[in-house]
C-alpha cells in the first residue's frame, strides 16, 4: 500500500513534457530555476553540472554557480559575481529541472521502503528453528532496514530531476 502511494505521488508530479529535443521549454524557464546540464566534452565523455538558470537562446544556455545551502553559524564567503557557465547548444546532451527538497524526500522514502523489504525478508529467513520467532525477527529487521535505507536515501539522493530536453 505504501509503494502504491509513493508511485501515485510520483505519477501525479509528472507533467506531460516531450522526452526529446524541445528547446523551447529550456528557453522559457524562469530565471533562478535550479537545473542540471549534461554536456559533451571534447573527448566524447559527458559531465553534469548543477547550476542556477539565467538565460537561453538558440545557441547557448547560460547559468550561474550553485552551491548546496549550508546551515552554519558563521558567515560563508559568497562571491560578488558568481561564476557563470555558458554551454553551447551543440554540446548540451540533457537539461533537467532539479527540485532538491522533493528529490531528497523521495529518495528517503524509497530507501526506507527498500530497506524495510530487505530487512523483513532477511528477518523472516534468519529464524529457521521455529515459526514463532519469524514474525518478530522480520518486524525488527524491517524497522532496522527502514532506518538504514532511509538514512542512505537521505544522504545520497538517487532520484533525478525531470528531463526537459534531450539531444
């Protein structure tokens, strides 16, 4: 039931966006949107950069440096003129809209769900001596698995942003 709820939320969050080649969506993004740009390097490898969208035209995407917000009691150095990235359109492979809070929470829930399933299966199968200990062991290891999986999903989000352009 939890898995169906997670899938329903994920399906509801999707917007009908063409999967390939719609550069107009990139051009019409609001300034300040957090995006990730995957671009091709000269040696045929790719690199992904997270940045804050500034502008786009037919030939390039321009965005500014983005850093993860930190909770710090002391001042953090902020450059007066942030670094700017300029990506030629010919080298842009993918553009994704990133929503860090949503992606982190989805990764936490998915990690907790996966950990609970693995822990429950391991707990149920670990006690072969008698049937009476299996449900208790499955419940305990399911909770432990959910905690570990949720912590891993929260610290290492594996849910990616919504794809809006692909070459």
